[in-house]
C-alpha cells in the first residue's frame, strides 16, 4: 500500500480555557469518535481544574502569533498557505516535512515563548494538543484556505 504525501496540513488549536470538555458547542474526547454532546457538569469540573484564567487574545497578541508562525515557516523552509489567529483559536494551513502534530507543537511552543515575553506573568496560553487534518486534494486545500480567510 502506498502512503500519499499530503499537499498540506490544516492545523488548529485553541486558547487555554476557552473550549473545555463538556462545552455546549460540543467537544472532542480522545479515543471517542465524533463530537461529544454537551455536558455542563463535566465542563464545570474542567473549569475548577484550570490553573490559570482563560485566554482571549487581543489584537496585538493575535498579530504576534501570526508573525511568529510566519517566521518559523521561513526558518524551517515550510510553505505557509495561510495563518489566522482569532481571539480563542489559531488556524494554520502549511506544507511541512514533519508530522502535523510536531508542526503544531512547534508553532505552539514558539508562540508561547513570544507571548510570554510580552506578558511575563503568564505561561499557559493553549489547550493541550489541537486538531490536524491532512490535505491531499487541491480542492480541499483551496477550501481550507478559504475557510481560514473567510469562514471565521
């Protein structure tokens, strides 16, 4: 069986505390298929376990995240199709020579460093992990870019 090389990855991660397990919008549980139904008790339990306040990125922080992702792509030689940081999550569509989880983790680590330089009191910016989608078709790539640019 031949494994295809993706054209790109669509990578998304959320800011800390803004989309907890049990959330009314639905949520993802590792090892469980699909979107989980809202569970207010579980959401409240997760909220009580938070070690810091929830993060909402302001305009300056969103620009810093986008600039950091762009710079990291240049340094690594990755083709950045689009990056967009919103108040509570970040989308990146990128072609890279690593597994998408490693790419995502590098972006999150570098963005954490840069954000923490600006706000020395905070170290927790993101939720654990995030989402990675392999893009193997040109049409999917075009749709992912359009979604990031226009669909938010």
